[in-house]
C-alpha cells in the first residue's frame, strides 16, 4: 500500500476512492482518476494491451475507478514497476 500511497501523493490526477486512510483496504486498493468513465476504460485497456496489468477496472457498482490487488502474492517491486506505466497510460488517454 505504501508504494501506491507515495504515487498518489506525487500525482494530482489519481486519488484513493476511500478518502479516510483508516478505512482503505490494503489488499484491494481502489483508486479514482481524473478521467471520465470512457477514458478510464481506455486506460485499463491500454495497460492490458501492454501486458502490464489485467482486470484492474473498478467494481461494476463502484464509482468510475480502478482497483489494484496488493495482497500477499504481489511484490513491492511489481507495484513500483506499475506506477510509471499508469502515468504513461494516463498521459496517453488524457491527451488524445
């Protein structure tokens, strides 16, 4: 969770769905983006097409968002590698 907390602090276009840190999940981390729902779908599709992240679209009943699994099977290095890709995908979608 720390990797994503730092990433969110450094980028104003991404934030936690749960604003209160006390209620944030440390395994299924849900994030909002400064994108409309169609752009978020495109963001998710770009990361999938680059084989960077799979199935990170937000829950169907949640506000437009993404979710990243950060459970015990995910290494810190993997999350650190994901962050620049998310920034790149955001730039691709936001500046189309």
